[in-house]
C-alpha cells in the first residue's frame, strides 16, 4: 500500500487545523517525519498535531533543546534535527527511546538522519510558495495502513 495526499494551506490557521485533524486521529506509536525548508511551517503543523492530541501548551521549535516532550491523550516527543551532524547525535539526544509503541513522535528535519527511522511512518513534506500568495503545500505519504484514518480524515476535509 502506498498512499499519498497533497493539501494546500493558505495560512497558519489552516495549517493548525490540518495538524489538529492529524493529532485527533493519531494512534500510539505514530511517527511523523516532517521535511521542508526553513519557515515552511513544520513547527506550525506540529502545534496543530499536539493540540489535536489534547496538549494545552504551545509547542515551540525545539531548535536549542532539540527534543521536547508534551503530554496530551498520549505522550508526544517533538524533535528538531536541523542542528545535528548525523544519526549519532540524534541517538545521543535519546531519540531512539522516543520511538516506541506507546508514544507519538514528531520529527522536524527528519531527512538529516533518515537511517534512524525504520518504523512505519507518515512522511509529511512541507513547501512554501512565495509567488503564489505564500501558500504551503503539505504532501503526506505512507506505506502503512495504521495512518489510513488520518489520510481519510484529511481527504474528507478536502472534499468539504
Ligand atoms: N500556510 C501556512 N502554514 C504554516 N505557516 C505559515 C503559513 N502561512 C504563513 N505561515 C507562517 O510561516 C511561519 C512558519 O514557521 P515555522 O516555524 O512553522 O516553520 P518551520 O518549517 O518549522 O521552520 P524551521 O525549519 O525554521 O523549523 C510562521 O511564522 C507562520 O505564521
Ligand atoms: Mg520548526
């Protein structure tokens, strides 16, 4: 199974709403691998996902902390690999402990250490288009049926 869905977001509120839908349909063990250039909206989407999982705080970019943990309906680990040199750095951070069957893991700049992520994941690529009213495209791709409820919910939102 290979599923792919591309969504356009016109502003940060819309990206938050898309994230909320992902979060409210997330399951234990879900791994969201976020990629895309600086300022594309990865942290914005992460906030929505966390809020959809019942987190009350506003997740920030863990650029200096690199790894943050939030509590909602599930435990959420939020990593930002922008500053790491390679997979060994991420392991030093303790990222491998976050990749378990119970928690949700959201990784910004996941392409900095792709070899770390062998578990079933939902890949989310964000891109921004300064020449098209600064819209964002959010492309979701997975080979794993555990993410079908998320894709179904997003597809239903697109059909509205
Ligand atoms: N459609 C949109 N979706 C998301 N963010 C948007 C959108 N339109 C404008 N923005 C703005 O773009 C910025 C996105 O910043 P954000 O920190 O989420 O990006 P990022 O991909 O996490 O960057 P970094 O690589 O530095 O971590 C925010 O200031 C947000 O308000
Ligand atoms: Mg960010």
